[in-house]
């Protein structure tokens, strides 16, 4: 069995910070000790003096090879998980998609086929339920038994993924009985479709109108409705990609009542805004995603939500489309721009920037990026922390290194960066996944097929 020793680093978990040596054996962390206090022999030693040793990131919201608007997300499981590894993320939870008219089984099998043998890091699945009916609901227990313990519904995208309130209520009831978590894309899709039609009729075709028709109030209204439906169903609820201050207020109010309501946001909502959507030419298309980017003044509310635990998780909603040939599908009609942004590679670094700027603490950084998503989706303490028995998914992080993000240097399979030219302090230096070195000081040593499917238990906050 290979023994690996990481010496002298500041070990940061959601719970604490301690200077410690970390011993890895057989793919797991076996011990932590005061620096230099043990005479451990090892096959491989990493000196982490002056660096952080943090758990590998857990990105609970990705869409590799996701079909959307007549095209598909440009990262495969191979390229997307490789980029994740470069950015210190060692677990992703991707969304398997039920095709309308198809079964959940068929959708999940499709996703297994795409991922199997291709992933550089470990992976798990949520299931998108896009066609709720009795036979489909009868499939839920089987999926939970296979470790797919969360189901995502959409209040947006009528005719594609949309579920009406009755379908949502039925699914929530069934999921609650099974101890599963319902995830919600909370935007009022039918109302948005009216505003899209009216905008296009006025000749408003530019990318910035994507942000204008998908109103904050329609995110807030749907969030409110999802919460009330979950209360009626006696079900827990996880709201994905919260971007509007008004939607966050609904989640905060529900949590103040003691309800099992959780919220996620993404780096794009913390760092980008409608100013990007309004970039001249067709550049704004690079920033089209749903929920949309909001005016800058929403960012402070989201950061506050992250500090006060009204938001628990930061994921990426990684769903990249190339500018050339994909985003361009909507050159004359913003509603035809594929929705999604690349981001899986930069989440750990962008959130660390929040530490550098004094917005969140180091332990909160690790909680939001590693521990909370692992607990939320039934992967803790195997993932998301550094403790004896945990998988040796470890990142040596240099908090002082300076890097500039760019499409010329990133590893995602997409032809632009949403953060082109942005300079960040902090950088991933070394990445281990179950004790195997994936990345060391700029050398990529990972391989497709190292990543394994992770069956998940139920949400650990319930
Ligand atoms: Zn998504």
C-alpha cells in the first residue's frame, strides 16, 4: 500500500484550522499529527509548509454533455472532470436527465454510459425529473436505492423541463417519504415566456434582454411557491442557483421559521452582473445563464447570505457552450442562446478570493465548497473533510500565488472564459484523489477512469 505524507501545512476544514502532518494510506487519510511529532515513513512526501491543506472540492451542480436548445454542453465527462481536478475539485454531482416521454431508468443509464470510464475525479448523480406521472414516480425508490437521493424539478422552461404545481407537489410528497431531497430551479417559466415574446416583438433581441425578462420578482415568486409547496408536502427543499436578493429573502424567511429549506448560489452571481450581459457586440451571450446574472447590488446580499448560513452551498452550475457555433445560435434572438456558463475549474479559487477580500473566513470557504455540499448530498465524511477514514481527496493550496484567469490557459473545453483577465490570489498546487496524485505543480497526472461513481446516502442536514 502506498503511503503518502503531507507535512507542515495548515490543515483547514469546515470545523477548524490546525498545523498538522497528514498521513495517507490505501487511498484514505489514516492520521493527523503535530508537525514533526511522528517518525512516519512514507513512499512520497509533500512539503506543504506555508500552504494550506484542504479537502478536495465538492461541486454539487454540474452539467457535462448536457443537451440544451438543440446543442450540448461542450465539456464531456472526460474534459470537465479533468478541468475540475485542475481547480482542486475532486467530486462532482452531475444531473442525469429524464427525456420527456422516457423513464428515469433510461435517463440514468444514459448518464452512467457517458461517465463510466471517463472521469478523472469521483462523481455522483442527481436526477432531473422532467415528465412527472405515476409510472415515473414509482421509479423513485429504485433510484434512491442506487444512491441517487436527490431529484430536481423545474418551474422554468415550459415544454422542456417544466413541471406544474401539482406535479411538483406529488414529487415532493414521494421524495419526502423516501428521505430524498427535492431540488428546485425556481423561476416562473410561463410568465417569463410571455415577457420573452413581448420583448422579441419589440425588437429587443440582444443578450442583455435575457436578464431583463427573467425578473428577480419571478425568481422570488417561484422560490416562495416552492417553499409553500414543500411545507404542504412535508418535504425538505434545496433551491439551486439563487441569484436574486428577493429570492434569498424568501429562503431566509423560511429558515427563520425552522423549515428544512436550503439554498445554493454560484460564483458567477458573486462576481459577475448584468453589466457583463450588456457588453457590446454579442459578447453578452457569454454570460447568458438561468437564473440570470443580476445587477451588481445583489452581490452583497448573496455574500451576506453565505456568511449567515441563509445560503449553505456554492456550486458552479457548470454548463459550458462555446461562443463560436453555440452561443451564436442566438445572435438574432437572445432566447435561442444556450443557457449556461463554464466554471467548474475556478470555484475553489473564486471563493478563496472571498477569503482574501475579507468576505468569508477560511473555514467558511471550506464549508461552502467542500463540507456542506458533501453533507447536503450524503457524501460526508468520506468527502468534504480531512479526518482519519476520509478519502484522501486532498489539495495543497498556495494562498499567496497570483494567477490570471483566461481561456488561453484554462482546461475546460470551451473557447472563452467568463473571467477573462481577472487576477486572483491563491492557487491549487497539488491535488490527490483517493491518494492518487492528479496534479502536482503544473504537471497533470490524472487519467480518465480513475473517477468512480459514488452512491449517496440521504441529506445529512435532516
Ligand atoms: Zn443547472
